[in-house]
C-alpha cells in the first residue's frame, strides 16, 4: 500500500501542483495554458536567455495568440478550437461552446468491455491553409457540428471497423487501405540560413581572438552582469564569474565604453570591499580593473572617487607577500597616477606611506617591490608633495639597498632609474640623491647590463637628472667609460645613441675641460660619434657640436 504524509507526498514523492506546472512551463518558455512553445531558451553558465518566437497563426513575438488573443490577430476558428480542446482536456473539463451530447470515438472491438472508450493517440485537424496536430493521452474527443473538420488516416484498426465523429445519419470514416511504398524523391537542398542581426546595433568582427567573447555578448551584456552582481552580492563564486565575463566583454569592440557607461568598476569595487578575504575574487577583480585603468580615464575616476585607492592600500598591506595579487594592485594605483589631478588625489590617499611599508618589508618578491618602485616613480614625476613625502619618510634608506640587491635584474634596474630620474627633477634633492649613492648605483647598472638597450637608455636619463650637481662625480668615478661603451655596443640603436650623445653634450657644456679629458682617454669616441651623425639625423646636431669641441684639443 502507498502512504501519504502530511505534505501530500506519496511514498516520499510529492505530486506536482498547478503552481509547479506553471513554473515549469515558464522555465521552458512555453505557454502556461496550452504548452505552445513561445520562447527559445538558451543557457550559458548561470545565465538563461529567452528569445521570443513568432509562428504564423500561433505565436506573435512570444505571445500565445490562442490563449491571449488581441485585436488584429489572424487565427482561424479551427486552430482556436483545437487549442481549446487540448487546454481543457488536460484539466478534465469540457470545452466551452461544445455540445456534451456529441458522441465519443468508440471502438467496436468485441473483445472490449461494454462502454469501453478507446483513447486516441493523435488526431490531425485540417482546415484551409492550417494543419494542427493534437496529442491526447486519454479521454474522449468531442466534435461540434458547426466546425468543418474531418479525421484522416486512422491506423491500427481493423479494416471493417469505423470511427464515428458525427451524429446518427452522417457518414463514417473508414480506415484506409494499406498503401504501397511511396517513391522516394531526392531531398531539396537546404537554403542558406540568413545571418542573425547584430544585437543592440553593435558591429561584429569575425576575429578568432574575440569569438568566445562575442558569443557571450550575444546572450548577456554589461548591464546583465552588473545586475547579477548586485543581486548575488553575497555569492563569491557568482561575483568571480561575473568579473571574468566582464574581462572578456571589455576587450570586444565598444566594450570599454559600455563597461564605463554602466559603472561596472563601481560594482567591482563594492565586491572587493564585501569579499576582502577571498583571494580568488580579488585576483579576478584586480585583473579587470588593471586592464580598465590602463585604457580608460573614466574607470580611473571611478576607482579614485569610490574608495578604490583606499581599498587597494588595504589589499596591498594584507596581501603583501602575494606576488601575483600585489603586482595587479600596484598596477591599478600606478595607472591612476597619470600626470593629471588624479595624481594629487592618489597622493592624498596616503599611498606613499604604503610604498615605504612594502619597501621596508623583508622576504618580499623583488617583482612586488619593483612594482612599488614603478608606482613611486609615477608619483614622483608628477607630484612634488609625493617626492617630499618619500624623502622625508626615509625612502632613500630602503630604496638604494633594493637597487643594489637587484643589480642583476634588468627590469628592477630600469624601474629604479625611473624613480631616480623623477626625484632628480627637483634640483634641491640632487645633493641627497648623490649623497645616498644613487650615482654609483646607476654606474653599476650600466656595468651589469652593457648589452641591454633598455637599461642603458634608462641609466642615461638618470644621469641627466643627476647632472646639475653630479657631473664631476660622473667623470671622476668612471661614469664616462660606461657612456663610451654604450656608444660602441649600441651603434645600430638610435634611441640609445640619442640619450648617450645628450649626456656627453651636457657634460661638455658644464665643464669645458671635460672635452680634453675625453679626447685623451677615449679617442675612439670620435669614430662612434661620426657614425651616429651620419646614420641618425636626430643625433647629427649634437654629434657635430661634440666633435667641434673635441677637435679643439
């Protein structure tokens, strides 16, 4: 025997209620009354999209024309009646407007019990230009005299067994004779499918690099993702999925503009604040923000105005030993220091103190500290207040040892030379930089990386910044020897030659006696300068000036 509990479940299985059936049909995109398919449902990940269908005489842009008729709908009476029969038979009710005295389809099979009614598996109702198939699992099909319809091809009945769909006196339809096998005709070639229209008027590119992102974009857009993040703000995994989807969409055409228009960066900052302890979410969020701030000024403004810098300071301090996450955080801060008023706003968020904190910490990756030095270089280049804060905060006492310890790492030396160049813009700091040993560190970088053009170029710019009070030290401590080596090693690199020639020209301008020293100790310099003058027009004027000074001696 089956048992029913208080909730109405039989043997632990709860029967579906009318509400459950309605929700299930809505989920499938069907009409809740007659199950006509109204929408084409697509799923991707946690998202579901519904595309409204249009079927002539049945569905109009996702609306069932039978169950929800409106003025102007062209629906034949036979189709409407057929839907009404299907809808009411599913609930065990008689169809409205039908005469209940009409006959059922009754089998004459002698083996059936008296009064037995044969269920009909399928009935084809035909009308002018319209054909509709009805599927009935059980029950009787009643036919109204006013409807003009007939029943075809009853299969599975004996030859002399008829089915009556009319009152007494009307002809009955007999089962058709078996037909011979039809002659197979060649199938027509399918017509090429038209290309789907671009969604929301966006221009689509057939590029393999953005195929997946465009597929995502055909289903959801930034507003959908922002709404999802706001609705599921407590679900970490959903927030991560949305950030990753935004990163793909932001790289599509107009993606950066759309992301900034819906203030997606503000939603991402809120997610960082709420899920501060989730490293996975922070990685996804800062990967997105680092790309956005590198390419869009509006996103920079959002990060600064909505406490994105303050949160970045906290993350940088909390995850100071996490190399991957720390580099992304400092990249965001660095991008916001772009020489505009944003740099001043960043400095006011107390970023310099966090820079000093990271440089003072031990057992930290050189890549993380290099990213911090790069950020400080941007601040020092555009903010005098930032330069003063760094010097007064004993920044040089931790910066110079870092440059010395990373002498073998080219990228770290480039970042350090950038900071020296930025600090050297303030001539008042020249004595401090020289006294802390920056000039010796620049010479060490040029010596450790003689073939690295980027290091040589960065070192030359640092020497220019130290020139006002350091030109004598450059000549006395062997700095010119590294310049002569750069001329020889990079004869075919116009960018490096331009910087080296500029440094030599400044040295000769500061002190006339340096030209005699160069001619005596480095005679090969003349040949290299002549080559640069002929090969690179941008260097010609400066090279000729130096050669004229050297020829005097």
